[in-house]
C-alpha cells in the first residue's frame, strides 16, 4: 500500500505559563507528552512491505470464494489497511495512551459515576485459567467451580441488600434497571392490573425515564424539596392505583441520604405500587443499612461503582437485580442454584419468569471480579468502604465551603454538589472543569442534577494527600479567576489539543482518515 503523509493541524503549541502574583508555583500539572499534537496516524507510519508478524506459509488449500458467497458480498479489492512494523504499532498506542487520563494516573472526582481504583488482585482472579477459559456451552458437571462462585456471589448480594433473591443476568446498571421494571410490570399483570405510570424524583438518574419508556410506562416527575429530599406532599398527590412503581436513588444525586425512605415506602405500598431503588449509590451505605430493611421491593447493583469492577469504555458491565419475596417468581432464567447434594446447576424451572434478558449467563468475567472484591473485604471491610467514602466526601465539602457555594446542606453521603459561582467574571463551570485538566485532575460531572454545578465524588480509595491537593487546586483556580480570568476561560493549556467544539464533535464527528 502506498501512503502519503500529510501535515495535520491537530493542536497548538501551548504558551509558556507564568504563575500570577501570589500564586504558588510548586503545584504540579499533568505532563504533556506531545506539545504539538503532531503524532502521525498509524496510516502515516506505514510503508509497503512492513509487517508486524511472520506467519508460516498456509498449508490449507484456498477455498473457492465464489461458490458459497453471494456476489454482492465479494470484495473487489483488499481494504487499504496500514502496513506497519510491530514496534511502531506498540509505540504508537503507548503514546496515545499517555495522552489520555486514567484512574491509574489521575484523580477522578466524577460524581455519580464512582470512578474508583480497581484492585489488581481482582483482575488476577478473573484471569485464572480455570475461570477465564470456560465456555458457556460446557455442561454443569464441567463448570462446578464457576457455578459455586456465582451462587455464592448472589447469596452475598442478597445479604448486602437485605432482599431474598438476586439474579446476576443483567449486563449493566441500566440493563438491570430495565430488568427490574420488567419484573415489576409482570407482577402487576399477574394480578390483572395494567398500571401505566412510574414516578421518579427530579434528581433521578437519566436512565430512569428511558427504562420506563422501554417497559411501556409513562415517567412522572416528583418534586424535591430545597434540601434535596423528596417532597412527600407531591408524592402523595401523584401516586395512585395507576402507579406501577416509584424509582428512587438513595443516597440521591445531590449527595443526600433521604431519611424519609421508610415513610416513602409506606406511601407507595398503600397504593399497591412497588418501591424500586436505583442502586447506583450503594457505595455510601454498604454494611450500614440494607435497602430491603427500609422497604425496597426491587433494586439493581452497579458492580463497577460498588464492587470495583471495570467501568466505562463501552466494555462489559454487570447489573445484578435483587427482589423481595413476592417478586421472586418473575426473575429471569436460568438461575444458578445449589442442589440438595451440594452440587450447583442452572435452573429454568420458573413458570412466571420474564425469561432471559441476556445471552448465556451474564457478564461472568465481571462477576468474578465483584466476588473477589467482596470476599477480600468481608463484612467489616465493606462497611469500612462506605465509611471512608462518606468521610472523604464530607472532608472535601468542609474544606471547599468557604470559597464555593454548596446549595444542599450536609451531612453528605459519598458525593456533594458544588457551584463555582464565577458568572460575574464570565467563568463557567465548564471553564473550571477544563482548568482542572491542566492540574492532572479529571473534570467532575457538570450541570447535573442542577444547572451550573459540579458534582464531586472522591470515593474511598483516594488518600488525604490527594484530597488536599484537590482542595489546593480548586482554591488556586479561584485565585486565577480573581486575578486573570482568561487563564481559566482559555484552559486547558497543557494538552495536545486545546478547546474543542464539543457540540460539533458530537453532532458531526469526523473519524475517517483520508490520504
């Protein structure tokens, strides 16, 4: 293949930065591995004849491609792929990796997403050959170790949630949420009821209304009070015999644990509706309280948020769902069970089941990591996780409240809302987030659940030193706004590319390379 190398303007050379008067210069910023953004594409590195591997000559006869394939499926020419040596490929992707933020290198105070460190021991367990090399079509007798692990994991989740049975089948948090609503819908229909609406607070996660729509329900918003908790009067006015469920996240997205939860359960149950818990924020209550004990009928877990399995990047996730006794008959099948003789098996015998919601048995590799995390910590360790997550969030809030607006009163759970009130200086929360990048900190969640806010979650895995550095950085950004707002308004300054047109990038992405 012949390639033509063209000069690409991917970024700008960042200007030298001089610390404004009174600003301490010792604060470290993220190193920029390329100041020009001029790393060539893989296509531009290639040259005819280069190869990354040497395979032996094939001793299998060529098949006649024209015999079995329709003519429209036959390629008229080979794809124009780059021809590159192995070392160049390795260095190319290493350079790209170093341009990216990662939880291994950077602090991620990404509220609501719980981006915490994944212990490497969990990864090693998941790669044990006897677990990693199994095939879903193998018989139960060949996979007893894995079946026992999955059974014990669901038993652990049942104990943690206070709910009598858990399915491991859903493949992500949003998938678990949808599965939970499918179970609730099937329950009502089994009673001859066709309920058409689902209630959710105005601070609910964005996937809640989407799950309602997929399951054929209308989403109805319930107001929150100024302190971030559910407005019980508005809930009473809107819940009725047409309500299938009330979806609540507790602690909620303002970082507040709604201590009205038992009363909320009574209000919902009085109308025959179900109380569903979005388990996204379980990181704050592990070992402290159990959803089943305060009236929850159905909930999902986010294993990546709570039990430290891989998160994001479009890869596999897991969203186990726990249910109260009256919802057990509707759980997906197959379900892993323990036989009377101590062996384990998949069971399809559940007459009212909603059926399968995932091919095979769920994201088993992710579930192995969750089991390793739970078992390595034990009961006391899980409680310690939540206590430290709550402590870290309240520590940051206390340190930052002097210079920033905290619209919801504490104490907080695992996260809190902060408003960088710099509108008078023409500086937005987006500008502050971009400036954090220069200091090696990933931007927090922005403008949700209220406008112009930052949602900050430190998690339990970060040290006091990291938290103190974050406080220093936030205070220094406030100093920069006071002394020279343009520094913040034009950030980031240290990355290969500067301010991007994010709207155009989302609506008109250009991801094709042309010679």
